[in-house]
C-alpha cells in the first residue's frame, strides 16, 4: 500500500504545490488558484493519512534533543523528513534552528512523511519546509539540511516532554550552526526590498557624513537621540526616499511573537529568510540602521506619534546591547542584576503574542539563565528561578513569578508589566 501511495502522490504532486509565481494575475485568478490549491491540499492530506501515524520514541534524557533532516526531492514530490534523537552536546554546530511563527491555529493542516509515517503540520510550517528543501540536482543536495523545529522535534502532546525540553531551548539555539528566521513567504515586492537592503548595507560601510554636521555617531538607542544623528551624503536618499516597503518586513508577525526574543538574542549566527530571499542579521541591521539614519523611512506616524512598528526592532537592538555587557570585563558597573534584567525582558514581551500565556514568562527563561550564569557570585542571592511547568495553572505561574520579583527587587514594578485590558483590569497574556 505504501508503494502504491507514493506512486500516486508522485504522479499527481506537480499540481499540488508549485513555487511562487511572479506573473501578474487578477484577483479573480488568484482566488481561483487558491481554491484549486486548497482542494488539492485536502486531497493530499487524505492520501497521506493512509500511512501509519507517526509515533514519537522517548527522548533518553535532558541532554538529548530531536533533529530532523529534510530529504532532497524535486518540487513535484511530497515532503519527507527523517527524525532522530541526538545528544545536544555532540550535535553542536551540525544543525540550523528554525525561528518562525506557527500562525492561525485554524489554518489548514498539511500531511508530510516523518520516518515513513503520517504527520500533520500547519500550512505555515509546511511552506517553510518546502522552501528549505534542497533539490536533488542542486549543489545544496550534497550537504544535509538538518533542522531543529519545535513543532516536530518536541512532542507537543506530551506535557512532561515539553517541561523537560523548554529549559534547554537556550542551549539549542546557542549550539546551532545558524538560526534561520522565517519572516514569511515572498511577495511581488520582496526582490526589490532585499535589493534595497543589500544596497543600504553596502553603502553604510562607505558613506561619509555631511561635513556641515558634527562627527558621525552610531545609531542611537532612543528616538530622541536618533534625531541628533548627522546626515550622510549618499545617492540612495534620492533612489529610495519615501520607499515604505521596509514595513513589509518590520510588520511581519515574527517580530511580535514572545519566543522570538529569546531565539534571536541567544543565537550567534542569524539569517533572515523571506521566501527564497535571505540576508544575515548583521547586514540587515546595518541596512535598517542606515535607512533610518538617512531619514528614508519616518519614525513617526501621522507626524506626531512614534510608529509602533519600529519598536520591536529597536527593542531587540537595545537588549542585545544590554546583554552584551555581561560578557565584558566591566559588566559590574553597567550590567543590570538578575531581577532588573528580568523585568526588562518581561517588558520586552509585554505586547508580544504567545499561544500559551505561560510562555510570556517561559520565553525569557533561557536568557535569564545565561545572564545569571555570567553574573558575579555576589548576585546569587538575588537570582530568580523559572521552572517551566505547563501543568500549572496560568494564575499560579504568574503569581509565583510576581512574588519572586517583588521580594528580590523590593519594589512593585512588576505590576506595571502586565498589559491592561480596555476595561482597566489586568490580563494574563
């Protein structure tokens, strides 16, 4: 039956999924294509469901994780991956860690093959695997595509396993060869956006400040300082002035997810992907910082209010600077202590989204653990402990964290972190 199913899917797959097309089409044509794709996606799901359901094998102990390898295949074949248990320590620098947004829980679910068995994933993850899968005829096929993906590598139905794996997610991202940040599928304007970013990143290395202004400063950490930054002479101002396509990236839902804060702050090598286009984090920051420095994009909305869509980016930049103090020789003079930096991290997650309200706290636990590991022994008395426990009620998790912060900081600052509902009451997430 397996052999017959594979023949059927291989034969019909060319009509199931095709790479994004840049050809212009009318809204009616796009709607018709979507209906056809949804119909064939459902047909594929029904056929893959004939495979035996995938069963997780237990992870040996807390020093182990699961990794998946995407099997190279042409675009007209279904997605197959191989999952195995590996030692976290021994697998360092052999895999990429995926940072992405699960998306709407009501989105379609797609069938894939995991170790020859049926497994369902959200359409958002399916599209990522499809985009990252190497073709057997490409040079990339000679090197394995090995990933850590939370939705597959952690048994989401096993609370005990989630409780054991969440505390080591900081090590998973720190040990990865690279963190792949998926901003979403490409659009008709993605190519222009990345060309603009590449030109800005390159120009930032050579552009000279206008001599009529004072010495050039680095990009400020606050918007008040930003307006004091010297102007720079460059032809890119005329080329890209008023081009608001950058917001297609800075508005991506990835910037508003709780877990992405830890995933990017603990990673050492980061690459942004938007469909087939990619750019590393260092160049991305150079481009965005340079664009704001040139006043290509406005930091204001309606001329008065700060554009809220730039805040997640500036928050990450600011936290990267603060966390960098802990690895410097003079960290005792500027670095915040455990409770204070935890308040800062929780504030950074204040308006971010999470499927589980507990993750507003658990999502920063790895960062806090690394900070406390680097702190001086004198700070041990003020260390805050976060134990992931998805069996505990949300109210209990929030109450215990609040009590620890009140006792260690000797303030009620934690009460100002929770977002307020429109009726004035506090809410959990």
